[in-house]
């Protein structure tokens, strides 16, 4: 996998936080608690975009719950 294709599949911590609508510090807390998967390349922390989508799927509420 080339660097450009890797970057199209990954997010930085800041990008992950923006994508899921959370603060960067909260995302960091989730990572340190082992609640979200990540990849470490040397000192760089990266997240797969597919994991960000899965995070959102796991935390969405059914429309009926919101309307109640």
C-alpha cells in the first residue's frame, strides 16, 4: 500500500474527532482506555476510516428512541 492510498484510508486523531463529532481529548481518552482501535506507526497515531464509521454505527440511536 502506498503512502497516498494509506492516507486515503486513515485519519489522524484530530480528523477522527472531527469526523465523529467529539473533542480530540475525548477521542484520546477512548484510545487510551482501549475503547477504539488505532494504529501506531512510530510516534504517529492513526485510525482507519472504517473504524470511525463502525464507531458511529455502534453509537447511533434508533430513530424511535430519539422521537420518544
